[in-house]
């Protein structure tokens, strides 16, 4: 196996466990909110594997921060 550098331009993809850790949401909450249209949709990685674009999760987190500040 060679040590290759991943290009910065390549989008980063988070798995479900990482999304749960970042957002503190449970698996059930993630899928319920996706169905409601209030959480980013996942992308298929083949077979039963899915992931979320890091940029989508970051935008969601930023929106939650902004909403919280607006309520203060």
C-alpha cells in the first residue's frame, strides 16, 4: 500500500457514527429529521453503506448555532 495524499478538492464524507458524534443526534433522530426535511440527506456509497457530505453537516451545525443565537 502506498502513502498517497488525498486532494483537498475531494469532498469529505462522514459515516453515521461520526455524524452522530458531531451532531449529538441519535440514529433514529437523524433518519426522522431527514424524512421531515430538517436534516441533510445521506448519499449512497454502494451496497448498504451511506454517508453524509461534511459540508452539509457543517452547514446544518452552523444553522443550529445561528438559530440559537437568534432566540437569545
